[in-house]
C-alpha cells in the first residue's frame, strides 16, 4: 500500500488495531517518498466496512491466506468492499507445510463462488523479485 502511495495512488492501508502503531511508523518512515496520499485504518475481516465506501478501484492483498478461521471473514470483507469495477490483486507465498495447502485450496474454492480469478503468469512478475512459490491473482466480482 505504501509503495502504491509512492507511485501517486491515494491509499488506505489496513490492519488490526494492535498493528496500527507499526503502520504509522512505516508511513512516517516513508512519507518523503509518497507522491499520492496514505492513511492507516483499522479493518477487522468480517465486520462492517461502511467507512470504506464507495468501493475502491483497487484492493491489494499480500499474504492474507494463512489460517482456516480467517477464510469466511476475509471473503465476507472482500464481497462487502468490492464493487463491479474493483480490481483485487492477491499476492501470496505458496506454503507446503502443515494445513497450508488445504487452506489455500479451500480459499480459492470459496472465492470462485462470487469472483472470477486470473492467475498472473510468472513471466509477467517483476524480473528481479519473481519466485516460483510467489503467486499473484487478479480477482474481480462476477457480473
């Protein structure tokens, strides 16, 4: 989110209440690079998102698929936040240990009930930072 603000976007970065201080530190440490705007707000998945309306143009998600109990609240929040023109970019590291593969499979299965997915091929990722276990998915609401 902060990187998008350095590229001119008007951004709201979100996390839980207990991580707001860290968000503020990161914003402060990078404010000299920001050419758009950036603010931090609390967002708890599954709860009311009225204050984030109208729907944003973009939602950038990074490493949000990590435990089973979060899947339903995350999907509810995505449905509540997105409009017909919202583009969701989901970046995640594919993990092969423990329950991670099953959680990832379930997430994408549930996501496809309301959203269309397009996996961004590895050759379209940044050359310097691409990795076989890092995936980017372009997500849109079904019409």
